[in-house]
C-alpha cells in the first residue's frame, strides 16, 4: 500500500504523462522504480501511459474494459498480432521481463 505522500507524488507525475507534459528524468526514474516495487504504483503509471497514447476511450467499449482492468501493454509497439512459427511462441513465453504479467509477486 502506498503512503499518501508517495501516492500524491506519483499521481502528479502520472497527470503530467497523461497530458503529454515534460517530466524530469529523476521523477521518471523514481516513478519507474516505485512501479516495479509496488503493483498499485505500476497500475497508476500504466494507465497514465495508456491514456497518453490512446487518449480518451468511449465508455462501455472493449478498449474501456481493457483499460479499467489494466490489461495489455500500453505501448502499441510491443503488441503481437500472431506467431508464424512455434519457435516464436516459445521465445515469447520464455522472455525474462522484470515487469512481466506472467511472473508472480
């Protein structure tokens, strides 16, 4: 659980990200470290990044559902639309990403 002080600081950074305003490097490093250590902080940061990339989504749609459930990568360049070979599937599931959804806390 985040303290009020940390949550407010993170929400300030997230609001700047959502609006497309510049964020200091030290603030981004702090926010990324906090997001890796705390799942709630990671959710706040992912939602801000997703909103900055996609803008507002209409209520009740699939995109709105995915955003509210915090599903999917906010960066469209990381999306996969299919695999051509079984080796690509194995490679995708064997990645070692520190903030990966397949890893447990």
